[in-house]
């Protein structure tokens, strides 16, 4: 029986509750997943579906770029994302086949000269003098640095950002299957690969709230001694603190089915679904990348011939090139996305000009395909940062979101301090707020614990580990972008603002 090796880095014991008790025999689980015959006939458990809703507050502009509402941010409604997560065994099956595909995909990227083009969902190492991998901060910094280094007085550059409409729900199944075969070098999918493909494109699922309601009186939780027990959990938000490991044993899948809770996405409007993969599985990101393989190659070659660069981070794409190619590039993206049965979200396409004014590189944004009197001082936004031609900042919407969360967290702490019925009534737990929203909690540390049932396998203890907070992210971004970063000046008042919020009358 094979043991976990460095080649099994894809395998990760899961912590969230699902259908079925997590395996404690990790070697046996790895052996099962690597057995092609078993995966070929494996019966996948329904996904659990939930909707992640994110509030959006934005400044509004008229068609000429003039600010509306006196520059105040307005509520643009919530952005909802459908997330489907698999049970523990299925999730690692997806992770393993994602790993297999990714190995071949990386080889193809290198052969086609695309290693710098595709940036999302890949482990791109830093240079030999540094330890670790690149993230969105590095990718944004590379684009901003390219603009600064390639802008000269007689060469006006433009940055064009594109967004694909409904990316994951629009991936065509036939084209995805074709790309999958190309990546693994087969004319047709082997039976094990096909079973994974079939379940990621046409799958069953259960609503998270429904399964919680069904089993809330007997949720499986992990006790301090490592053993499991059934326990009642009042609210779905309490599952984490109660150390829930499963909604129910696998045998209770029959109860879920009898209650009519299992739904299918196989059909849409009475027809067999021909597009879309679930977002949230361990293989979804890899499949999205291989789907775009030919598109990336065509766009990269064309933009390179124009003396520019093309980068894609998932469904967010950017081109930097001389201005006279603008019309040709916009049409190129429209044509090539149609060839892969996708559409550009035209309302989200943005065009920025970079020119020198009094020996200073400035950024101007187009409105209605032209520059207006309001185009000046509009920053180019990319991967959570904004760039004015000289300096880099955190996106103002990102910073505003951090402060909204801070205020909400303080208000919640004050509310609970007045409702709790013990000796601490009326006291605010400042240390908890400082850890969550200030520089005090920005230092990362990880404590590991032994994986149950093993003597030499370890995993982070999620109850003690601190991954940092928003200030951690901001400081890291400032360090990476130090040559042209103004990020530290944006967050320098966070400590004062936090304490003012805490001291504000209730």
C-alpha cells in the first residue's frame, strides 16, 4: 500500500463538515484515489451548495466620467457566487486529477511560451534568491513595472482590461472535453478521467441549509480527545466553533434522498446541459485554464507581434501595448472569445492611456471610447491595486471594505458585551478586535498538530494558527511594490480609526 510521498502534495485532509465521516487511514485513501479502475466506477457523493454574497459599494460616473452623488459610494447590490464543495474523498479525487492535468498543462505552457501569460491557479516560483511563490501582488507589480519601463515620451501606451461574462457557468462541455484529451495526449478520455469529467459537468447537489436543518440535532463533532460524537448545533454559523466534521455518516445518504433534498444540474429548461462546471471544486480552476489554452496562445502571439504584453488571471485579462492597436485588439478579443463559445463583458472593458505630462507619467481613462475633461487622474485598477503612472495604491474600494468590516466587527463586539450573562458583561474584548483588524494581528504564525491515526504526518491546527489579516496583506504588498508603493500611507491611520470606533458611544 503506497504511503504519502512528496509526489502526493495534492492530498489534503479536509476540515469542513460534509456527508460521510472523514477517513483517518490516509494511506488507504491515497491508494484508492490512485487506482484508475476504482475511480472509473466511483460513485460521487452530491456536492453541497451554498451562495456567497458580497455587498458592493461603488462610486458612480456619468457617460463622460464625471462623479455622481458627490463622489459618495452607493450600494450596487450584492454579488452572489454559487459555490459547490465536495465531500472529503471526492475532493481529493478532484485534487489528484487536477494535479495530473496540471503537470501536463505546465509542460504545454512552457513549450508554447505561455509561462508568464497565465497567472491564476498556478504555483509560480519566485526567483532563485527568494523562497515562495508569486501571488496577485507580484502579478500586478509586474504589469505596473512594465508600463513604467516601456513608456517613453514619444510612445503612448494603453492598458485594456477585459472580463469574460459568466466564466465558469459558460465553459462548453464538448470543447472542455476536447482540451482535456489534448492535454493528456489521448484521443478520448480514459474511463477514470471520463468519470471525473462527467461528474464535474453534470452533477448532483444538496443545499447547505437543507442538510443542516435535517441533521442539526445530531451533527458529528470532534471532541478534544480526538474521538467523534453526535451533538446538537443550533445554527449553521456555529459549525466551525463546535468542531463539526460531518453532517451525517455516509449511510444516511438514503435519508437525504428520501427527503427529496438531492437536486441535479444535468438539465436546463428540459434540455441536457451542455455548458458550465461547478465553481469551488479542487479541479475547477485547472479545467478553466486548460479550456483557455488555445485562446491564450493566439492572443499572446498577436499581442507580442504588436510589441505589447498579455496577461490573464482567471477571467480577468489585460493587454498593454502601443495606442494605435486599440481597435484591432478589442475586435481580436471579441472574435477569439466567440471561437471558444464565450463572451466578453463589454460593460466592464476599460481603456487607460499612459502619457508623459511635464516629465511625469500620468494615467487617463476613456469614457465612451474617448478621452474627456474628466479622464485625468483616473487610476488603472488591476488585481486589487490602482496605478496612477507613478505610484501604486490599494484600491479604494478594497480599503473601504476593510473599514466597513472593522466597524461591523466593533459593533458586533459591543452588542455581545451587553447581552452576555457573566462577569465580563459590558466589556469589549479588545485583544480579539486588535488581532483581527490591526497590526497586532498582522504577524503570521502556524502551529502544527499530528494527523489523527499517524505518527509522522502533520497539519496546521486551525484553532491556533494565525494567517494574518488585511494589514498583513497591505504590508506585504508595500514590501513587494516598495519602488513605487504608497500603500503604507493608506493604512497608517488604521490603529487610530480602530480605537476611535471602539471608544465611540454605544
